[in-house]
């Protein structure tokens, strides 16, 4: 087994990816999810990175969002955004521990609160210029990373039903904008990486139009034992790991403790037993927790679960 498999955890810098300024609290939150400032603290960030290093992770996927002080678009940065030089310092500390930092900006209309006013300019010249600017600037801060995660998940009405404005691109427009984002990545010497759930309900379009050089992360957070007729959503999500593999896509399957404690163990086992290992670049854990003094313990749990799965299924990589 190749020793260079990627083992990563997703960590937030910016966290304005879901609700906007006017979204009411969700049922399981007492307060609105949106806050003026980002929740990330240096202490929680350092604790997370140290724990990842102790568990021998070699990659961190960093959700940047509006968490840095952009020079090209300072109007979107949160008040407590990190200075770019400070972020460079933190990224270098990460690299010194053997962890490769990879940036993520989610360009799905379901997760673009971080764009501020530009989220209401989708597919306009101003929007395209904004996207090009922030991709270029983030690539510079990350020293032109190997990959750049573009998000692109869940762009459907049900994920925006709590917003004041719902925007969903269909068919040719979705692909036009997606290709634009990919070209901007390529201009900056980085490989585009996306969530793969567009495939779930648009199989023919996806397989016909998706470039093979786009790195894929299909995801499933439930129990793999629900793979049956009573759980068609689960069945479809799991099947798409093998569908991507069958059609020659490189992928990094993504699991989470978000809804099932044993999901990461099952995700890694499924990848080991069902996928062509030459196209399986690694695995990613997505804790979906804020990088603050409370959320850091959710990340610890996620990172430990994926580490134990690695120890079981891929001990030769440790």
C-alpha cells in the first residue's frame, strides 16, 4: 500500500457557510447560527493542529470563507478575520508538523454566506471577477497548494428554504460556472476538488461533463447498514463511491461523526474493500464543528475515530 495516502480533517477558519444574517435559530440551536465575527480562536486552532499531528494526519482541509483580511475584497472579511501574514505563519507551523494545508472556498449557493453581497450577484460579471480574485488571493496565501476545494454541494432549494433569497443554478449554467471556477484554479496552479453529491441526482450530466482531473469527495454520514430499499438516500450515496470508481475518477471519500459514531470506521472499510486503491487518494473526516474552545473536542473525537479506522484498515500507512 502506498505510503502517501492522504489522511485529513476539515477545520474551520471562517464559518459563515450556512445561515445568513436574517435566518432564525434552527430547532437544535438556542441562538442564530450566524454571528458577526467568526468563532475561530487561535487557542482552539493550535489545539486542533497539535492533536492532528499526534494522530499522524498529513492533510488539513481549511474552510477559509471570510476568515482572512482580503486585499481584493476587504468588504467581505469578518471584523476579527486573520491577517494574511498571520495565517501564513499558522500554515507554516502546520507544515512543520507534517500536515499539508489545503484551502476550501464553497461556491455552492447553499453555502455562500461568506460572500456577503456577492452571493446575490450569482453568474454576473461582478460575481465572476469576485470568484477569480478570492481564488487567486487564497492560492497566494497557501503558497499555491496542490488542491483547492470548491465545495459545490447541496445547491438545491431545500437547503435554502430558511434564506430570504433562494438561488439554484440548473443544467448548462451550473456547468458554465463550475468550469469557470476550475479554470481559475488551473490558472493558479492548483487542482480543483469538490463534493460529489451533484452526482446523486444528475448521473448522466455528471458522467458526461465532469472532467477526470477534478478530485472527487463523495460523502455519506449515516450507517452503512442502512443500505437497503427502506433507505434509498443512503443506498444512493454509498453507491456513488463505486460509481465514481467505475468511471475512473480519483476520490477522497468523506465521512463524519455528525450523525453516526461508527461512520468513519465504515467509510474507511468500504473504501478498502470496494474501491480501486490506485484511484483512492485517501480519506477525509468532516466534524462540522467550529474551531473554538467547545467545538475543538468534537474535532478531537472525529480525528481519533478516523485514526482508529486507519489503524484497522491501513496500518501499513502509520
